[in-house]
């Protein structure tokens, strides 16, 4: 919904009291891959009431109770997982399966999905109601989702169609290495973190919202598409959502009218440094308690 936190304008929001400390610490380490690069691999599939539902067998190491949902998932014919050509997870990747069921306005997000014929195995599935404004506890305090921070992925992915139209109207997903994420804490809207995060108290926690500085020189960017993304980072910011090396995440263009090759390259934002950002006021940090997921009633 329009009132969701992902679409809130933070261009004038107050900074966190520790913004300078966090940015300074992270700037010494830089982005995980060494530059502000974009990952175009995540796919968002569309389904309707006629799309076949498939039961799945949870994969023990990647499915957590009570955090994850175990319900049938709509699997559109001809679809694919993140970076894959089909539904088989052929490499040791996250293999996210993301499906929007449009008739019920329900979002299904799973990581470590693997479908081979009638055999469907999967990791954590998070089911989201797209009509609902979730409170500070999301799907549940201390509960994970298909991302470590516990919130949804799809609302934070920007698309080639949005960029071609000249405006992204929501915040963006970003990731950092575990060593650059604060250990043992998270902040709203995150509801979860991981024990692999090993950064000190001066590192950003899961849920941190960064905003590109208002004085960032837009003329340093190589094209209008990169400036569209930068303007969204100034107005809506970006949320720390998961661990990894490629900082920024966009949606694949397999099913969009506009194509990335005509708009934006993966390194077109590489001039943007950590020091070009500020940290929006985060509020009180929550202590990570992996054994105490309390699901929020639907």
C-alpha cells in the first residue's frame, strides 16, 4: 500500500545520532565488491487464480519453524528462479522464487527453491499480504523471511520499466558482507538478523536505512538512468536487507518492456561511495534472539 514504509519519503527525515560514525566506519571498508554495483538477477513472477499450486518439501537446513510458512505456492509455467533459466537450482546460489498472486494480492517469497518436474524442495517461504500495513514486528519479532532482515524483497526491487519511465517511487534493497553488518542487533523494519553478522557497534545493523546526500553531484553519473536511481536513493533511501557482496539489487528485465542493456549498466553507479550516504534515524536497536520467533497473527 501507499502508506507502507517502503514508499515513505525520507528526503527530510532526521539523521541518526550515530550517522557520521557508521558512515565513517563503513567508508573505510567500502562496498562488499569494492564498488557500488547493481545485481540484476532477481525475478518477480506474476500469477493469478488459475496458476497451479505446488506443495513443497522443506529443506531442513534452510527452513525454520515457526518463522517460515508451509503452504502451497503458485508456480507460473515458464518461470524461473533468480539467475536461473528455469525452476531448477543448478548452482550453489540463493535461488529465490518470488511470485505475486495478483487476484488475492499475495506475495510469495522463498529462498533455496528447487523444482524439478513434480519434485519441489524449498527453504524458508514468507507469505505477505499486499493489502496490509505491517507494524514494527512485521510477520513476527525475531522471525526471518526470504531475506535475513525479515522483510519482503519484491517491494524494494527497482525495474527497467520504472527507470525508463523516469521515476522509482520506493526505497531500494541493498546488502553488505557479514563482516560489515552489526553483530547481534537489528532495527525496525527488520525483525531478524543472523549470527554470521560480525561487525562492531559502529557497523550498520539489519534494517538500517541509508539516504544519498542531497548535495551528491548528479553530473558525475554517466547517464539519465543512473540519475533516476540516485534520485530515488535521495528521496526514499535504501534498506540493509541481507548479506552479500554486490550492494544494490534490481529486478531482472526478462519480463519487463524496457531492457537494462538500453538503460543502465551494472557499474554505472560505481562513483557513489559510502561517504555519499547518511543514515536515517533508526530508533532503538533490538537484541537478536534467534530462538524466540513470535509470529504476528494474520
